C-alpha cells in the first residue's frame, strides 16, 4: 500500500499528469471568480432593507460567506472537473508500470459525466446526513468521517479504474472478495483530502494509486487461474 502511494505521487513527474491537475485547478478557479463576482454584484445592487449601514453589513458578510464557501468547496470542484480527464492519468500509469496490459475499454463522456455527478451527489448527501456527528461528537466524528469517506472513495476510485479492464459485475465481485485493500486505500485518499493544497492533487494521485492497488489485487487471481490451468 505504501509503495503504491509513493508510485502514485511519483507519477506527478509526468507532464501529461500534471496537466490534468492544472486543468482542474484553473477551471475551478475561473468558476469561483465568476461566482464571487456575480454574488458581490447581486448583493451590492440589491438594497435588501433600505437602511444603508444594514445593507452594507449584509454585503460584507455575504461576500465573506461566498469566499468561505468557495474555499470549502474548491477541492470538491477541482475533483469534479479533473474527473473528466482521469482516464488519461490511468493510461499514463498503465503505460509506465504495466505496459503488457491489453487495450482497455473506454467509457463515453456521457457515462463519465453521469458517474462524476452521481459520486459527487452521493458524497454530499452522506456527509450531510453525518453532519450532526461531525459537529457534536468529537473523537467519534473522525472515525465516522474516515469510515464513510474511506468506503465511498475506495469504492468509487476502484470501480473507475477497474471498469477499464472488466465489466461492472466482475469488478464488484473482486472488490467484495478483497474489500480491505480498496477500503484502506479509500481511507488514505480521504486523509489526503483533508490536507490543504495536497487535496488539490487528490483526484490525480488517487487514480494513480488505485491502479497499483487494482493490479496488486489482480495478481493473486491471475496466479490462481494459472494454477488451475496447469492442474
């Protein structure tokens, strides 16, 4: 697991992989600058109470609220934008470390969009449901956070990488046969997601990381099939 993570970070030396990181950051930054500008204009152009000092206070607080919300959601937005380019990251990892693999199955952009939106909504919904635990249960909140997000992130990244090589039923069967590796990988990804600035690299690093995890899970299965054939 540690070796897989180190190899994933080492993949950032690939210019094409770094390009995916910069695309995610740049597009998200433009989106939030436009959002902040629109929110600032709307607040300043709309007199909410008719009292100058009250409206000015609301404008300032509203602007600060938009900036805070943008900061909190920025990594998630980077991840959503980057998700459309993660197939290229996986290709670069496979070409560098597993060149003997056959040609993969490529998903259409509509499938990738549906997968990205489904995952984003699922993560937001589950974490909103767990929000009272995060706020009112110190200590327990960390366990719940890493358990929930470790499972979700591990499953999502594993299936994203595995579906390039096998159908959904086979991928699901493999993950359920060896659930600990994807889960632990998901916990690592969830932890990296909580580190400022490092979290901007998470979509790319997590994709590369899960390629190595998948291959480590596939190797024993391939050896088992070879043994059966020899018998």
